[in-house]
């Protein structure tokens, strides 16, 4: 169990990060396509400084909702961090993790957890005091955000959990001669069965990486355990467990299979792990410190801490940062929020970007206003001594989703120091920079919708367009085009540099803007000088029922005349999609309906749909947003958004060289050739 101190430490303002778990069960709503997924934790802010992160406010750390497991912790000890003191001194950043006992599913299912004699009688080796499966338990912990098993309970010797069939419905049927590829090189084969004897028997062969590890005969209703006698200086390490549920004439049914890797990670006190060193073990706790390394929180940086664990620092005068990991491997992932738990403080009657990182948040500008709120206060998993009455349903009109648009400065306006100066912006070429227009004072309106970032078209929160590109001030975000070159901006937008007039004062470039291969606009723009109009704005006259919508902005920073070719350098480019999402009050969005607009806020309720929080279920809320409910008598659940990183197919093989190609000889069929040709 997570300690009560950790749970009490979470408040309604705790910002939960993103946990990356490959989805194992349940039908979920549409995933958001991505090339990478950032796993973020609670934001450290000068006004609300964070002293530690754990699985409650940083879901990049391992957490198991079913058994409420997870104890990783990242702690800042020093009190003097500020915008002027952007440095975590040596020995002031601590990473720790603690192993927790977890019952083997086979021991739970047989009702023998805590009964070593009964487990040993059923074939579970090591079920003895001081052994790895003492009382039918093993030790689990997080390490750098991933789930590991503490080998023989040693927290400095870690093995990946390869497979754990925890559901009674999760069975594996194998016919005689069939092999089961379990993962990580483990393969189990059913060699033969014998149903004449009593009890029935099956012969199993267990292999690892193609090498036979063990061959044994197991009775029906018995446990098969494979124990490695010597592994990484540990003796008698159980690596594989399965339960023979049923044996027939030519098949066997296996349940509650458990397997770990035989590749052991050894945590040594003298080794360095990123900025951390001096690993110390105290009982079931492992702790490391930044003994030799100062952590500099420079603005606009990503600081590597250990493995995939980083700090991301806002590009802002005000110090803001959060821990994160980034997932880039293809797959489908959960992005979870704070856990609602009926046995502790109800720490998530609402979720916002501070406790659900599935919602949109911009750390540089500190923007993000999505909110999911449960209005009723009688939710509970089961009857208890506290007077809790079972109520696993969020009644109609008691779940609300809201979002609010916030003003954000165009980068070109802030870079030129003209935010709030419509006249200056208009003189520089920024159209719509006028009171009541989309770029009034150099601003536009941004908001989250179902976890994604949108622009409120002309400031209307019920008309949304995807933000395709928004270049900042970094040198890497400059775009250089040679004459004749076309820039594929995204979402069908393309910009071509047709020609350059280097003799003009100031120099000029002729640009053509296209969308989906159709020319939208072309214009001659001057380079950035004191008297020039270097901003190019394209305004769509009618889109999504709105008139005069700016959809593209760029700034001509420099024009170069070269010996062989001319070039133009563009900065602060901004573009939105022409595809507008219209939010209608009468439309249904998952469980939500009756959208209401009030100023810059958009709100919806579960007007017609009660939300039943059935144990071990995934509930589709809206778009890619869901609730996940624990398989537990205690009511625990959290919201999550799914992200999918698509698999990229491998490139086709290169063509064979000409001299290796085979040619089939062609044989003339003389019967079919006209006689005139033969003559």
C-alpha cells in the first residue's frame, strides 16, 4: 500500500503527470495520434513550490491501481529555489523507491496467501519463511518509472516482470506439441498428457532463448515453479510459475502464469545513474542522491536526471519546471490523472491540468483551463465501518466538463515588442490587429478541448481549429528557403519562395501560399527593417461560419543574395487548420451534452447519461477521455487519455543488382504463329 503520508500529501491542486502503460484491457475511445508522448508531473512554481513527486503527483512513476502499489519518490531538499536561484545544490535531490509485497495470483486464487504449507503442498517452491514466495508473496517496486520485481526481495537486484495473468478469466489453452511464446525468450511446450492416471498429468518443457531450462511432469490442479539455482549471485531464484487448471486427452489449460526476466539489474552504491550516485539500501528502500552533480534549471531547457527521467524548465523569467519522461516507442499509452480513492481523502473531486496531464497545459505561458468535475459526494465502493454506503454511479447532471479560452501573444508580436500596440503591428503587416479582431493587441485565444490544443476561431470557444505550427524564438525554429523551394508546413499548408529581389531597398521576396495543392495567396513581402512590413498574414474571408479569419502568419527576418542561389529566412510562423470543429448545444459528445457558452468558457454535462463505475472497467467519457476503475472492493478510479504512436512499416528491400536477376526464357508456340510469319 502507498503510505498514508503520501496520500495525505496530495491536494486538489496536485498536478498529476502522464503514466505510460500499454493498454491491456477494455474498449477505450479513440486514441490521439502522436510521434511522442511527454509524461509530466506536477509543476514547480514559485507561488506553489513542490518539494517532492511520487506516483500521486507524477504518473511517470510506476503505479498499480488494482492493488494501490507505487512508492517512487523524487525530493528536493533545499528551500531557496527561485527565479534568481535556479540551482539544486549537490546532495539536495533525492530519488528513492521502496519494494511492496504483492500476492501471487495463484496463491490468492487458491485462498492460500499466508499458508506456506498449503502452497508447498500445491507445488509452489520457495513458499517458506525467508524465501522469495514466503506466504505466497513477492516484492514489487518501481525503478525509473517502470515496474520491476525485487529478486528474492532484494531492492538493489531488479528483474522485469514479463507476464502476470491476474484475472481468473485469463487462461492459456495449449494442445500437445504446441509451444507458448511467453515473452523475453521464455517458451513453454506441452510435450504430452496422460489422462489415464489419477490425477491426470502433463509433461512440460520450459526453454529460455532456445535453450531448454527444465522438463517436468505436473499433476492437474498443481503449481509448476521453475527456480534458477544460481543467478547474479543470488541462489534459488523463482523465475516462472503457472497453474495446471485442466488436462484433457490432447490439451492443457494454464492459469495465473507469472514470469520474470533472468537479466538482473544490479544497483551498486559506487555507480553513477545520471545525476545520482551513492545508492543506499535500508530494508526494502533504495535511495540515491545527486552527490556530485549540481542541477542547473536554466530557462527553456530539458535536464536529464536518470534514464528517461528529466526536468523540463519553462522558457520564462518566472521559474517553473516539472519532472517528465518521454515515450517514443510505437504503441498505445495511457495518460492518467489523480486517483479517486474512497478510503482516503477524496483527492480528486475535480481534475484540471494540475492533477490530470491528459488536459492541455503550456508550461512556458502557464496556460490550461480544462476541468472535469464530479458534483455528488456519496461515491463509495462498499459498506464499511465509516458508514460508507455502496454507490458506484455518477448520477445524471453530476459530471461536468468545461474549458476556457485564454489570451496568448503571437510570437511575432512579442518578439517585436508590440503586444498591445495595434498600430505598430498593422504597420509591420499583421492584419486583423485592431479592436474586436482575432489579433487584437497581437493576441489570439487558445484552449484545450478533450486534451488537445486548439485555437478559438476569432475568439469563439464553440468554434475550434487545430494549431498546426507555432514557432518560437529559438534559432532551431527559423526556416530558410532557397528560391524555388517549397516548405511543407503541415495539414496541407505549403509555402513557396518564388523569387527574391535583392536590389530592392529593403529586399523583397515573392511568396506563394497553398493548401492541399491549391494556391490560396501570393504576396511580395519585405525583409525586416525599420520601415518595412515584414509580417505576412493570410486571412480566410469565410471559414466555419466566421468571416475574416487569420489562418497563417510568418515574419520575413532576412533575405540573402548568394553567388549561386538566393535565400529567405522566416521566423515566428503560425498556422491553424481550415477544418473547424463546431460545438453545438444540442449535440452529444460521449456522455456529455447541452454545451453552454458563457463568455470565454464552454461547459457540458452528463445530462442524459449516468456513469456506472463498475469494478475493473473502462468507461468512455468523450473522445479519447475515459475513466479506469480498479478491480477492487474499494472504489478507485482515474481519468485517462489514450495516445497512440503508430508503427512505421520497414522500408522495402533494395532492388537486386542486375547481374543477380533471373530471367525466364521465352518459348515460341509455333502452332499459334501465323504461317505467313514463319515463311
